[in-house]
C-alpha cells in the first residue's frame, strides 16, 4: 500500500527544486525529492507528493516524476495527466533538467517547502557518487532492485518512531479507503 500521487504537488515540487538548483541533473532532482519526502514523512506523517520511490541501482527514483522526465526527454511517447507539462521542462544532453517558470507554491504546504529547502541544502553541492551513496539507506537496502520501496521503511530510515509509523500507516489506509480518485 502507498499514498496516491498528488500530480500537481509532484510537478510543483520538481519545478521548485529546479528554480533553486541551477544546472540540476535528473539524478540530483530525484535525490532531492527523495530526501525531502523522507524527512516530511518522518516529521509530519504525510508525504509531499505521494509519489512512490523505486529502488534503482543509483538510489531511489520517484516513479511519477521519472515518467514525466522520460516523456519530456522523448523516451516515452504517451503521458496523459490532463495537462501539458512538456512545455514546463527542458532536458539538455539527456542529463540536465530545467524549467522556464516559477513554481506555483499554492500546491506546496509550508512544511513541504521547509523539507525541500532542507534537502536542497544537503544535496545541492553533492556529486553523483556522493548522492548515490547517501541515498543507499536502510529503506533502499531493504528493497529489491527495480521494486517499489516501502513507505514505512523510508520514514523509518529518516528516524520516524513507532507512533509516527502507525500514524503514517493510518493515513495511507484512510486515503486508500476513499474512491474519489
């Protein structure tokens, strides 16, 4: 079980990071989003975006955002989310990602921005290998390669206690018990 992806929050969190980190590569964007999501789960018991992370060779990768990147890069022919996001992002040399607009922070809670800023502070100056090593945490190690990482393992790797893990589990169950999406 996982949270449902908040598409708008995932897009705007990505744009927010790209506004703050010049010359950002795709790997760095993914790691910043991972560490922000991880911290937010442990502190507040809820996700920033709800995107689920896949344990890949070079660390956790946000599934929805990765599909978005593949679409913008031209690796994925179809990506229907009800809005034209391709115009908001540019991929350079298949590695670097940028945006031509400011993030709409109406889709991001103050706590989300706080955790994104903390993650940017930690990750912005790290290189590929350093980010990969840092992201190979307990949650990543517990996951099979190319499989979905467990949200509770991610929160636990950030230091969430038993009470917070129970709260996160309840939040996931409650969100998934409603059928409006």
